[in-house]
C-alpha cells in the first residue's frame, strides 16, 4: 500500500468532529459507538441479502439506512461507500450496486474496528 496515498485518506471516523457535536460528552460517544456496533451488522446484512436477491429497491433502502448511520458517526469513507451502493440501486442498476458491496463491507469493518477500539479505551 502506498503510504503517501494512505496519508490522504480521511480518518475512519472523524472523532474530533463527532465529539464536538456531542458537546465533548465521551459517555455519549461511547453509547453511540455501542449502538452502531449493535445495529450496524444487521444493516449490513440487509445490504448483503438484498444484493444476493438482486433486489435493487431493498438494496437502495438498506444502503440508505446504513449511509445515514455512518454519516452520523462522521465515517466519511464508509458513508461514501454506502452511497456508491445506494445510488445505482435507486436507479435500478442492481449489478452496479452489487459490485460496490464488497468495498462497503470493507469500510464498515474498519468503522467497527475503530468503534471497538474506542470502547476499549484505545
């Protein structure tokens, strides 16, 4: 991996901005992290199931829901990956949307790791 290209990548979660929005409340940040860790896997599974079924409408809906949750966390790259699934699905381009699912899975996994580390105090 190119370290220079990686340095241009935004943080997995913009913790500073999120914490600022939460008034500096670390406990609330941890609560939100825990909620995503509880609900995110189910949201992602909905994306996977809709992709497997080739159901563009359901894929659009699930990706939209996941995109909103990721945006609230200020997980820009992951939210963009969800948008890359949602938009073509919304336009009925199921194959294009399905092709974007693996990147979404990778980005959501990075968010989950970051949130787990946050909860462990890392």
